[in-house]
């Protein structure tokens, strides 16, 4: 059994609890690490008050369009006629 504590775990928990329903929220530090990955699109949420952290700039993962979600990885989209 493992117990993890510390700033990283606390920040992660705050990102989850202060996010919007059904959305993934990340801190600015995390955004700086992942923003170059073109597989994901991020929407700046702005500065929000995060318990124990103060105001933090956060980002939300943009949902993929339904057609893109259903597409199997590695397969091209086909158009039906």
C-alpha cells in the first residue's frame, strides 16, 4: 500500500475538484509541458481560485468531435455517400 502526499498530489486533486463536469483541467505548469503535443487541443480557462494555492491559470482539454472519437486509431476517416 502506498500513500502519496505533497504539492503535486494536492495540485492534481485541486485540478480535478475545481474542473467542469466531464472535462480534464490542467495547471499552467502542466500545460507548458504538454502544449507542443498536436494530438490534443487546450482551451485556456483563465485564472481560477484554487483552495490552498490561490489564483492559478488553468486549461481545459477540448472535446473531440463525435466523428473523430469513433474513429479507430491509425485508420483514415471515410465518407459515406
